[in-house]
C-alpha cells in the first residue's frame, strides 16, 4: 500500500527525516509512534505530497506519489488532529462538503453522506452546528468528514484527543469497522492502550528514522524487560535489597516510599521466588502486582523518552 525508501527531509540545518524506510501493507491498522519532533508529521506530509523531500522515494498504491497524483488522492482520507470543519455549516452540510471534494455525483454523494452520519452515530445531531456539539461528537464529525467518500487508505492523527471514554470507545470501534470494511489505516496516538487494542503492526520513529517495527508481541520481545513485579508497604534493609538483586533474571530494581519495583529480563516463576524470599526473611508486605511488558515499556527502552515528551 505504501513503500518509503531512504526518505530524507531537511529544514535548513535540521534533519527531520534521516533515510526513513517503511512499508505499510494493505489491510493493516498501522500504528505510527514517536516522541514530539521525531518526524511522524513530516513523514505523513511527504507521503501525501504536501511537502517536497530531499532524497528517496515514496510509492502509494504502487505508484510514485506526486502533488498531482489526483487519482491516488481520491482514494485517501485524512482525519487531522485539529478538528477541521466549518462552523457556519451544520453536521450534514459539513460532511456533504468534504465528500463533494471527491464525489461529484449528487445522488451517490447523498447516500455516502447519510452512511457516514450513521457510521459515526450522529443521526440525532445532523442539523446542529459544530459549536453545539460536545468534544466527543465533534471528533466523530471530524472522522465522518474524512471517511465519507470511502477511501482505501485513511490517515488518522490522534482522533481521540480530549474526548470522553464513551466517545473514545465509539471511535475505536468505528476504526476497527472501517478496517474490516477494507480500509487500510495509519494511526497515530499518544494513548498506548489504544495502539495495543487496534493496531496490527507498529513502527516507532525517532530522530527521523524507523528504530523498531513489528507486531506488539514482536516489539515486546525486542526489549530487556520481561516482567515487572511491584510490592507495596514493605520495609527492606540494604542487605535485603542486595539479596533480591541477586535473584535470577533481576536486572533492575527501585525502592522508595516502602514500595519496591523489580524488573526481570525473562525467566519463569519470578514472582514466586521473591515471595518465597519475603517469607523466608519473615518480611511483611501489602499489595503485589506482576505485569508483563507494555508498549510504554518498549517505547521508553527503545527511545529513552516518554511518548508525551
């Protein structure tokens, strides 16, 4: 669906994309992650031929993407992070306007607009103007405007920012339905749980390069952290911490405010071993948590940054 090879983009002395390579296959929900300034937005703008780049190649639908690739662009939908609708038009008029950029036939467009309204659940709001909508409903309108023409390829840039949980679930269900109906989706988000829930493959971009790519399971296997055990309300002496650090597979631990967090590089029965140690030393403790690695762990270990940095 998309093939990027050795893409280079500079803004003066700033190297925004540094020989970026990326392939996105048809039928995927492809997560594109990276800290602020990593090159995500620049890469998307280059794919859409909104920016000129210095070196490399981009193919979409098997053809080179250029500013006048109108046939390709008719098959692409864009849902921007910042809501882009007209306050002077009501819900139905907004969707009709954006759909009309791609579909000229009035009868076909009328049907597509009604389908889009139904798809995002705005049937009861179609005569209302954007200023009358809640944040979640406004995000749904933003999505409807981007997908009404039934594009093969959809770019979604943080579509759930600042919405309530009910609207977020509705949006995520809609994205999965779009994918089931045949659309390939490129999805950016700062909410890792969303990426884990809906993305079939994920790329992490940092300093303009793709530093890791794969399914969520494949990405988790790339990092050292295999399991994290947290124990609350436990009092340790320095010798206890030293002994725990020598348990099998422990590679890092943190102890503060009577809570210990132990990171393991793999292995089995890690929790049992540390609980046996506490029993042998007659050390009392409170709640215990055992967590497998998350995408947050992957992102932090690979980039050294929090996603929201």
